C-alpha cells in the first residue's frame, strides 16, 4: 500500500458520541434487528414493548389495572394509569441515559428494565416523541425529535387520572417501509395479560384480559382434541408453570422472566427442561431417555427474578444464575418446585400420570424404530456432500454462542441469518450470486418435495431431500439447534411454485411445527413485473402496481413479466433479498390447528376445499378483468 493511502491513527481518530448518536448509529445494540415488521422480533415491536414494559412494571407494583394503546398509521400512543413520572424528572427519564427509578430495588423489586435505556432508545429512534406525566392533579409534557428536546411545557393543572402518556412515530429512515402484523401484536398483548392476571389491555379498542395466567396461554396454543391429558397448571411464589403433551412432534416452550417473553430461553428454561426430566424419572422410577420425556411437550414457564441479567439489551435470553442475591440457584429453584408440585399433582391425578406415561412410551418406541434408519440417513447425508452440492452456507448461525465486546452486534447479525429454500439450478444460482455471504445461505431442492401429510417421521430420513434439508437446518436433534433465524421459501410465482411452497409448508407443519409457531418460516415475495423506460425502472408485485407504473412512466414503457426466479438477473435479485426484502410470514392464526389445516389443504379433496378454490379463482379472474 502506498504511504499516502495508509489510514492515520491520531488523536483526531478518537471521537465520543452522545447517547442519541450512539443509539442511532448502532440501533441493533439496543433493540436487536430493525426489520420492517414482518418478523415478531423486528424493531418496531421492540419500541412498543419498551414503553409498555414501564406500564407493566407499574401494574406489578400495584398501580394501574389498565393500559390503552392506539396505533393509527405510523403513530403509536400508550397510556397507563400508574403513579405517573415525577413531574420534575419527565425530561430526564426519557432523554438522559442511565436515568430511572429502577436502580432503586425498593421501588422496582422485580422489574424487566433495569438499565435506564428503553424509552431513551424509543425517543432517539423516533422522528417525534411526546411524553406527558399526570400526577396528583398536575401534568407535565415534553416533546422531542430524534431524541432532541424541541419543547418543554410548563407544569399545569390537570383533571386526568394519575399515569403516563407516550406517543411516538418511529423514524422511517431507520425502520424502512415498516408495518405492523396484527397477529404479532395480538400475541404480544396476550402474553402481557397471561403474565399479569387481571390486567386489562386495549389495542385500538380490542380488549385483552386473562384470569388464569399460563393456563389460558396453553389453552390458546393447543387444541383440546389433540392434547393427551388436561393441562397441568402449577403456581408458586415467583414461579408459574403449565404443561401438556400433544400428538405431534417437537418441543414447544414459552418462557418468561418478570413479564418479558424470553424467545431464546435461558437459565430458567434450561432449569425447567432438566428439572422436568428428573421429576418424571423419579415419579415413574424409570430412567427414560430425556428426548422421550420431552417429546411433543407444550409448556410455559414464568419466573420472577430480582435484578435479572439478560444476555443482551433486547432481553430475549436470561443469563441469571440465581433468583435473587444470596438466594437459590435458578437450577435448584425451578427443579425443587417441580420435584414437589409436579410430583404431588401426578400422585393426585393418576389418570393424567397414566396418559403421560403412554405418551413417553410411544416416543420411546418411535425413537427405537427410527434408530437404524437415522444411522443410514446420516451416512447418506455425508456421502451426498451436503455443503458442496445442496447448501451454500453463510458465516453467521443462529445457535452460535457469541462472546466479547461485540456480542450485541453479533446477536443482531444472528437474527438476520437466513436460508433460502429454492428449486432448480437457475433460481438457486441467481440467489447464490446475489446474496450476502455473511448472513444468507441457499438450499437447492431437486424437483418437487414429497407430500408428507399423514406420514410418520420415518419419511424424513428415508426421503433424501427431507433428510438433507433437516441436516442443513440442524434440527434433527431438536429446535434448539436451528442454524438460521429465518427460513425463507423462495419459489416461482406460478402453479408449480405454489405447489412446492405448499409441500414445504406441509413438511414443516407435519414434523417441525415449532419452526412455524415461533415465527421462523417466511415466503419470499419477488416482483411479477418490471416496468421501465430510459429514465426509470419500477418493479411491481401485482397487477395494480403495474398499471400505476405504466401510467407514471407513460409513452409505452417496456414491460417484462418474470415467469420464474431464474429470469431475474443476480444484479436485480440483490435488490429483492437485501435491506428492502419483502417477506410474508407464515402465521398460524388463533383457533387453527396443524392437523386440521393440513387435512384441509393437503388431504383428499373435500367439498369445502373445492368451494374455496372456485371462490378464490373467481375473485382473481374478476380482479384481472378490472385491471384491463
């Protein structure tokens, strides 16, 4: 390198950022990945959560039984009826880093947010932020733009009930083209209510309330006809557990700490999984395999911890080893609770114990039947040279354990880790050339997958494509090993592509439903049309957008209809799988059950499905006629 090209490292190279600049420069360190709202852990949901968490902490302390939230366009407003921020500290609480009441453990014994960052991050990442505190007949308001105070109102008298009102507009330069998915909002609000029985939450007029805590959660997540025994619901001081077994595959967990949904688990969930196995072995006096005991379980655990330690600012994984200072370890606390309460429950309910035993023994039989097949399948996977022929891997993986000072940044990248599942050499070739090698992998299918509806897990190992796919995802031994946060089905927008999409979704729902239930499966949306003239190119995702583009460009623009992914050049594809990637999440709505869903779409033809196809085909034809 020439001398003049070398970078100088002097005093001028060192700079200090104020809190607003640092949050805006490294938002992922504070709220995780940004996203556009297609994923439940995208930044806009975290902004909402950071404000609501303060409302929940007030409720937990015994102040305020209701929280009202309104989302109109891009404006979010939250009102609680707690004590209200002390009027003299309204500005400081939302704009001075490491400022808050939660450092005083007497005021907030078992709170979620202990580091004084949450609302400051929301403030810094919003083009407009307003906070009003109502307290003892007075009110105080402050307004901000990107964290900078723009107007501080004087204290005034008020007839409003005590509490706090916050309104903000997320910065669209940070959260590009963002939107809220109603199902994600519903789950977020239900979780708050399950963990705070009696709390009433309102979202745009829709009421959320729970009387039975985690029992209500599991009743919502399971189907009464498919569970093997009535839900077991256990409550103790600072701990609540609910569990049952279903007919399907996998392990499904919902874990919480101080009201925070820990999507990546942590020490409390590890303690539950271990303590549950030990309790069952002791009760039945048999050394069952842990996988057989936990197979097909659906469980929820909530603990209250004094001053919890999370592994990142986004609080998705608990790192605390102890429940409180000088108290029991998390392992002993959860384990001892299960050894006493679950053991007592099973003794008092012999029919439940017998149903649980049958489920475990069924898992044991199936595991032994698969043992030989799995060994042969693993050997075939090695011979198939998976990583050279089927999988173009990336550098970051969801299950790596990051360490060091850049841990939050690495966790952000892990959440971006994506695998595209596509069919055909041309499509996989385009995506492979266009992808980001750091975070995006490509798995290439050979032809249409098998329709796996109604088949047993034996087919996963006997079918080469399914076997190699589960190895690529690293889910053979369970959901915890998942190597990619986002599983994206990328198929052509034609009849064959739609069929492949349905077959893959059937595979995941049949054998790995927790991938769908936990929001890891998506459909890639790519443009159907390219409309351009010499000055401008517009990509359109539907007929309506195409007509609008033609009108805008005028004078007979060139129109290209993309019949398949392979027709999109790598340079163009980079636009569609980059920061502006459009993903349609695969979501199971409340009331839907896996087997009922698969029977409807993938089972034998039924009059109901025929009527559905005919009706929707009529809608598509009518829309096409209107666009001409």
